[in-house]
C-alpha cells in the first residue's frame, strides 16, 4: 500500500499541512479510481456508497447499500471501504487508487502503526485487501467525494443493495457532473 499526494502538485498551506483537493480528478491512464463513503444516522441506520471509474472518468460501477454496522459513523465508512475494495478487486485486474474523505480512516489504515481500536478486525481485513493489488490510498476533500457520499446516503435511506454496471442512479448525476467534467452524462 502506498499513500499518494492528494494533488498533482505537492502544495502546502502556510502552516505546513497539505492542501486537500476540492474537486475529483482523473487518474493516470491504466489506473482506476475507487471512491468510497459511509453514511450513519443517529437512529442506527447506515449506508455504504462506492463508485469505480477509469482514467477517462467513465463509471465502471456504482453501488449503494444499507449496512448494519452497529457502532458509529466511522464504522460505516470502514465498512464502505471494505465492501468497495472487495467489489473492485472482483471487477477489475487493474491497479487503482482508493479515495476517502475521512482522515481518521486513512490514518487507521497506516500499516506502520498497530491498531488496537474497536475497529481492529475490520482494519485487518481492509489492509489484507489492499495488499492484493497495486492500490494507492489517498485522502480527498468531501467536495471531491460527492458521488460516493450520495450513494451512501441512498443506501442508508432506501434500505436496499443496488449495483449499477457502467451506469449510475439518476440521483447522483449532478454529483458525477460536479466531480468530473470529462464524464458524459
């Protein structure tokens, strides 16, 4: 697993922190990009959203489902990541970049530090999935993760599992357009 810069150029804020991309960007040719997000409500309902796109921005799949995590919002984001990774590993042999807008999730995945949190078993599974392929992990801003965020919300609210192959639901068309102006809608 490698952690990549969150922008094409390493730009830093005055205090030394890296700036986080505000918009979804295409990946390099021959590489896919998986965006994942989880949604959690105080009533205990949770959803996972994931979208895989190729280097042109074309959607390979979009998926949305209700999940039963039982802990909190962070667990829903980890569950979405686990499911997104498993689905992507099934659908493409290509290398890909995994993007999340949750800094805490990215930090928990760092293999250089042991994890003894309540999420340890899920993190172990995610780390194992990441080792299966050339997968880079990147933190992005929520603005660059709108499509998977909306898919996660759909999963939580609609309470069903849906996978769209080479397509996506109309509810995220605006997010797809906002994410990537190169994608035809």
